[in-house]
């Protein structure tokens, strides 16, 4: 083992590992995990790529609830209410919310 040459992880491997940690964050804790992942990856471009792929999947799988702009209600981020990549329908108010998945706003 000690004789094996250690090699640097590829960018794809770093992104995949970062996504794994983000997607396996405990419910409601992804922002805290994201801070740690960003510090470990230590590359903003790689982190942004991993986050842009992981956060939408995490948000939809955990069906997070976000406040609508103007305080008119809340929208559930689910695959059922998804209209386009970042647009979600609130069926109670018939409003469409544009969601920033990473900031969760």
C-alpha cells in the first residue's frame, strides 16, 4: 500500500464526490454540508458545477417548501409542480415561483 503511487483525483471524480456528499446531506442540512464541501474542493468552478447538478435533485427529492415572493404563500419544490428547470407552480394560488436551487430562495 505504501509503495502505491498516490494520484490526484480528476475533476470529474471531485465533482462526483462533491455531488454525493450534497445529495446525501441530512434533511435541511444541505447548506451546512455545502459550506464544508466547498472548503474541501477548494475550487469554485468545480463546486458550482457539482452544486448546480446536486441542489435541484436534493430539493425535489426532499420536497422543500419555499416562501413565494411577496409572501403570497409557499411553493413545494417537487417534480410534480415543476414547469421548467427553475419554475414551480403553486396550485393553491396559481402562481409560478422561480427557484434558485442553490440559495433555496
